[in-house]
C-alpha cells in the first residue's frame, strides 16, 4: 500500500494525466508504476495542486549572467498560473550538454519539455524524431521578424524544428592604442602583428586553436570566406577544394608567426578573453561577451577596446563568420507540448532577448532589436553584429555533424602542424566515410 501511495504521489507531482497520449508509448517510469496495486484507484485522487500550475522543464546551457533565470521567471509570471518554467542547467561543455540530452531523449524522458540546442544539433535531433516540428500559428510566430541565417540552423528538410533563442557571431576586437585602424584581411592583420612584435609591443592575435568545436568554427569561417564550403549544398558529400586549402594555410601561417599566443593549441573563447584582458594581445577574434567583460574587469584597457568586421580572406570580399547560438526545441515526449511551444515563444520574446544581450552579451535573433534604443545604448556594436549576421555562414547541416566537426578539429590540431593540402584531403576522406555512416557519432 505504501508503495502505491508513493507512486500516486510521484505521478501526481509530475502531472501525469489519466489518459495517455495516442500513439505514444508510456515512459519507463509510468510502465513500471502502472503495475503497482491500487494505482488506478489512487490516480483518481490526483489533483493539480492549489493553482493547477503545470511545471515545464527547460534544459539549457549554464548561464551565469542571470538572463535565462530571469526569462524563466518572467514567462512563468506572464502565464498567469497556467505553467511554471523550471530552468535546469546542462553541463558546461557543448559535448556534455548534447550527451545529457541524447541520453534523456533516447530513453523517451517525458520530463524534457523545452531544450536549448546548439545550432548544430537540430538536424540530428529532428532526424531521430526527438523534437517536434513547429507548424501553423506557432511557426508563423517563430519566424516573424527573425533573422534568416539563424532560422536556417533550426530547419531540417524544409521543416522548422526549433525557434532561434539567441544567435552569435564573432567580430574582430582590437586596441586603438596599438593600431590606428583595424585590418581588413588576415594577411594585413598578421603584418600588423609582426610590426608590433618588432617594436616590442603587445601583438598576439587571440583565436580559438584548441582541439574542439571552436577550431572547426575557425576553419569553417575561413573556408566560407574564401568562397567555399565543407559540404556540398545537399550535404551529401564533402566540397572543400582550394578554398579549404587556403583556409588551412592561413591557420598554419598564424600559428607559426609571432602573432601566435604560445597557448594557441589550448585556447578556447574564455582563454582568449582573459589573454586580451591581460594586455598581451593586440587582436582578438571572439563573440560580443568580451565587451562587457573588458568594461568591468579592465577599465584602463577598455578605453582603447574597439570592434570591427571579421577580417576577410581576400581584399574586397567580406568575411562570412560562422553563426553560433541556441535554438529552442520542444521534446517529442513532452506531456505538455502545447504549453511548451507557448513558453518557448515567450522565452525568446523581445524583452528577454534584450536582457540576454545586455546581461550575457548574446545577440538577438529578432531583426528589429538591432535598432531598438533599449538595446543599442549599451550594445554599441549592434550594427556591426547585424551586418555580420546577414552575411554569415552556418556550419554543415547534417545529422552526422558531430563526426564532421571531430574530423576537422582533430586533423587541424595543433594548427602549427597543419599540412594544408594533405590535411584537407584527409578531412575530405573521413567526412565522406561519416556521411556514408561508416563512422559512429560519439
């Protein structure tokens, strides 16, 4: 009897309805508990609490700025008691985040209502039928006024599977006390760095050189900026070619020049930020979060801290920086999908996107916000970010993306050891195997 009562309490607390969802197998927890004695009778005694409020579980990256917690709180209040959003922090690393979500969804976890997906995951999750498509009025509201490139990351086989929560793109950050104007190309930037080194001045170019996703992003940006792509338009086979060889050559040349930070093979975005704040660098390729950090941590350096478009590969051809960001998806096993779609739209509404931009440095996905005084006053590089986003590239859109990324980052690490032509040929061969399912997604 005590076990049945405990089961009753658990089911009621989790909001299990007396009727299942048609065409959906019950979760493992529900199947196990259904066999307990008296459960059918006890379920009749469930109530929904004093307010009838449904708890929606939102799994997203761990945000230290408070912007995500603020969004969850404001949307919960706006629902007028219909739902409460519980924000669950995923692990710090993207690999850890994906691993936790994959394990939950593979087990048909019905407590996963809303997920913050890295922009490279929607294709994989959609193909596995772990997330629900956005249709009808929900799709209209999700796409209205939203930037086109972020929407591309949330689309798979012509269907929208997520709504862009925030986007991200890198700019060139530099010190005006060291260089009078920002470089427009990588060749020009390396020349400036060499000149500064000869003068004994800070001269490093901070960029993501560790063996991880950031290295793949660097390569993808350079390939796209050189007029190429990692995969063909249909994502059925590698493309690469001469643009990829040029990209790999730039990476190697930087790594072997005075512009390279000695820690380049181990550096990620946050190490780049700290190196720039330490005063040893003249240039930094990074996301807008570095701006509020420099302002708060190094006010003396902040006076000369400026931004410019990402440097191009060729003179006169704008760079195509790779977009990042988070797309919000609704779990296929959620017991409250209608409320989850509604809550996801609230989480990425205008005010919450402004808060995320100002507190966390996360660029909005709503185009109109880039001219909104509420944002621009404290986000002075809004115009440059918008320009970058409208000319941006996305990473290869394929369910096998994890294999593609690992192939690139492992082959090109460390950057100083790159052999441009042979390494690009190796990448092409291994990506071809991954697309033919000859590899296993880790």
